[in-house]
C-alpha cells in the first residue's frame, strides 16, 4: 500500500509541477488570441459574466498527465492511451466550435453521441485484453462473470455514460475537478492494490494534473476544463472502473456525476411527458444556484457529497 502511494504521489507531483508551469502560459495565450468559452443564454443569468473566460484546460491536464506517465515506466496499455486521445480530439473539436467559431452549443448532440459510441466500441475491441469480464458486487464480495459479448456492450455503455456524466457535472468553478480528483484517487489506490501499476499511475497522474487545474479553476475561474478535458477524463474513469472489475462501484465513487446526470434525465422526461419541470434548472447544481445558494457553496457541498460516496465505496470494497 505504501509503495502504491509513493509511486502515485511521485506521478501526481510531476503532473502538478508541469501543469502549474503550463497553465499561466496557456491562459495568457488564449486571452491574447481573444479565445474563450461562450456561455449559453439558456443557462443561469449569473454565469453570463464568465463569457470569454479561457477554456480547453483539459488539453493541459492531459498533456501534464501523459508526460508524467511516460517519463517513468510502466506505461498504460496502448489501446487505453489511444482511446483517451480519441475522446480528447472529439472534445477539442467541440471546444473549437464553441471558442473559435462562437457557437456555444458545439456539435449537434446526436452526432457527438455517435462518435462517442464509436470510440467506446473501438476501445472495448482493441482493449479487450485489458478488462476482466467480472463485476464485483458492492458490500457482498460476490463476483459476476459476463460473457464476452455482454461485457462488450456493458463496457460501451459504461464508457459512454461516464464521459457524458463528467461533462454534465462540469458546470461550476471547481466542481468537476474537485469531484474528479476524489474518484481518480479511489480507482488509483484500488488498482494499485490489485497490482495494476500502469493504470494506477495514470490515475494518479491525472490527479496531479487536476490539482494544478484547480489552482486556476477555483472560484472565480481563470480557465475552464472544456470538453477537451471532460470527455477524456470521464472516459478514463470508465476505463479504470472496467479494468479494476469494480465498475458497479461507480454509483458510489462517482456519486455526484450520477446524481447530476439523473437530474437531467428526470427533468427531460418530466417535461416531455407532463409538460412540467422537476427542478428550476438541470443539472442539479444549477437548481441550487437558482434557489439562492452561492456558486462556491454549491461546489463545496457537492464535493463533500462526493467524498461521502468515496468513503462508502471503500467500505463496500472491504466488506
């Protein structure tokens, strides 16, 4: 356990150091080029002042993490890295539409979803040797074994769901980063204890890169993560969960991601079926903002909820 934390801490420190060096330059460069996030007019009015804040911070997060990983062996399996780069490219194209072409909604959702599913299928096919076809049931220790075909479909669902859930949560300063660090720490420690050192190191490297990102993303944010970060990091969480065999722990280890996503689904279903909204606005974090809670307060409380989920996940592993 101590060796896992020592190696992970080193990866995290390297990624943090590189991120702290690169982020100020990246922010200045975007400001000089007049690039920045375009705020959707349908969002909360109190967010309109964030218009033109530099975005695409996920590029630096991924760069810092990958450099940290490749500086010291072992490196992650090539299919995992290739798939993450695919999600990063998809997110970058979406950010390009928003920041450069000034289209706040980016790609049409159905087109992006099709690409996400295609990337997930490719990742499951090329990385089939990485994932065990077993699922550990929380709090019971019971092991479920899936056939290759069922596990393939299950994995595609998990990867698509996690990348979109993380993207949905990325709506407040410091929220996605704070919650993401906790989830990545959970799977980093878990994979290290399971002997999967390469994936554990990758997880810790992203923890360090996110710590650097939060330095500049905490309220009031100087840079946003963008889809360049939310899509690959969400997919990474799915990869780590599938590779560990503990993907059924995602509702606990990613509690805020699940709750935020469910709030969107419930809102859409309620409006389409009954013509009524359940929340003032979805995702759920915007609902609390519109009820008068300060942005920093919502972020802090949601991160605390995520921490509670992580504690329950560790308890579930030990049972």
